[in-house]
C-alpha cells in the first residue's frame, strides 16, 4: 500500500501554479496546432496527446480541489448545448461516429474549463499570446523556407510556398482562413498585452507586426471582416467607458440599435461588399454548400442529423460533397453546421451560448477599467462574426477559446449568484496576476 506522505511531493508539484501555467500553455498549443500534429503523427498521436492532457488537467484539478470555487463553474448555456449534442447520438445516422465526436467535443471543452479555472484573465492572455507568437512565427518561417529558400512545397502540411507572390499562405494550420482567424486572435491578444505592459515595448511591436503580416498574407476575407468588426467594437468599448455610469445603459441600447441597423444594411449590400473584398469565389463555394445542406435539413429540421463536428466520410455529408464537387470538412459556417447537425434547437442553444457570453463579457469590458477585460469581449466578437463564414468555433482550438471566454465571463459576472443574493449582477474584481 502506498503511503500518502510519499505522494505528497507529486501532489504538490501537480497542484503548483507553475505546473498549471505550463499545462495551460501546452493545452492551448495543442488545440491550435491540431493540423500540424495530425500531419506529423496522425490521428492516433493527436488522440494520445489529448488523452494525456486530459489526465494531467484532471490530476491538477484534483490536487487544487480546495482552491477552486466549484459552485457555478459552467454556464448553463454550455451544459445545455453540450447535453443536446450528446443526446443527438440517439437519433444520429452514424451513432458510433457521433459518440466519439461528442467525446472529442467534451475533451476540448474540459481543457477550456481547466484553463479558465486555473488561470486569471491576465495569465490567460499571456498564455494565448506566448502560444500564438510561436505558432505564427513557425508558420511564417516554414512559408519562407518553402517559398524562398527551397522553392519547394511542403506537401504533408499543404504549404505551397506562395509567399513569393504575397500569399495566400496557410502556415501550419491547414487553411488560409484558419491562419487568418488565429492571426486576428493573436493580434488583439498582443494589443491587450501591450496595453497592460506585460511585454517589453519592442517585443509587443514585433508581435503585432508578425500578426499583421500573417493576416495580410493569409488573404482571408473572413479575417479582415472579423478584424474590422473587432476594432469597431474596441472603439465602442472605450467610448462607453467614458460615459457616465448613470447614462451608460442608454448608450448601450443606442449601440445595440445601431449594430442591428448595420447588420441589416450589410445584408442588403452583401453582394457589393463581397465584390469589394474580392471574395466572390469563396462566397459562391459557401452558397453551394449551404444550398445543398438545406435540401437535407428539410428531412430533420428540429433535431438535425446528429453531432459529428468536422464532417466524416459518410452520408449525408458525402452526398453534399458529391453535389458540390468539392471535399469539405464543414459547412463553412458554424451556425449552419450546428443547424445541420443538431437542428433548430441546437442552433438556438449555440447562439444563446455565444450571445450570453458576449453580453456578460461586454458588460465587464465597459463597466471595468482594467484593460484585461477587453480580451474576452474581443475574442467573443471575433468568434461570433467568424462563425458566419467558418466553423472554427465548434471544433478544437476555436471551441476551446469559446469555452475559456464563456467560463471567465460567467465567473466574473454570474447571474445565478446575483439572483441568489436578490441583486443585479455586478462585475467581479479580477484577481491580481
């Protein structure tokens, strides 16, 4: 029988803040580099790495059990959405695949919860900043190696060496749109790092330049739209912070009305906007996929076809690929993908997950003076906008980022705690890093 005192050093190590920091960075790096990992060691290697991460996260949580406030850990929106995805296994056309994909979804959600619980917001910003700096740097270095130094494609990563013609490039992420998405996430993270003075000025400027270069070279229209909306949101937050607290709610309502008007106008002028962004070809591809998906949605509109995440090589997904003449891994829209897989109920739950998290994060960003509160709000704005044209928010790194932001926003502004105390929700004070 093992003596408990013999395990104390191991428990102290696993429960230490330094271990949580290293594990959080490893988890974020794994979630954002799944394409690279699969290309190097295949699905078995990635799943083995994920299993190890989950075991380490669970051990760290157990070791720090008393330090974690367990009440109200998860927002109800996360629990209900994941629960509905799990229930879809019962009516899925591919129940075995759906069960495995639900477990995959829960695995990355657990990692996101761990990061949100173990690290303060400023520490999370630093972790995402450090990881994305490395990943973008490696991506750009490999593109330079392929396109300039060797003048040969790196086939197993899908790198074609198009940097000599200024893109589009995809780096280690498998697609230019995912590179663009992560570059926008990195850019805004670097700006928050710069404003919180947690980086030397030279490092901050170099990081911002790196992220901007990746956004430009990715040639992703979705990334440019997400960045533009995020910058507008950033300006709006700073404007609302200057408003008097007594009148701030009026400005919030005015901003909401203006946002709705802009969305309606953008929809009416969508063709012109697409032409200006030179994204007609990408829009046509998406329109073809959505049109074909709508044909099969009519058969299961309420509950969908069952959760699968990234599309498997089975019906009805293979039917859509055959009809469009292109191999797809998603519906090229998180909202359409969720609608197709888990129906009307699922897409409403998913929209509620993003919407409630965004409202909470927005109230924190506009009500608190600390710059660090900008990060969750900006990340959720990027996710909400990008989800119209890509499905990153429901798979791997994008899903983990959504969970991190949703959990942090819920814990800093809990509606359940406010109702229990019979008072309106107020932003919590961010612990010192």
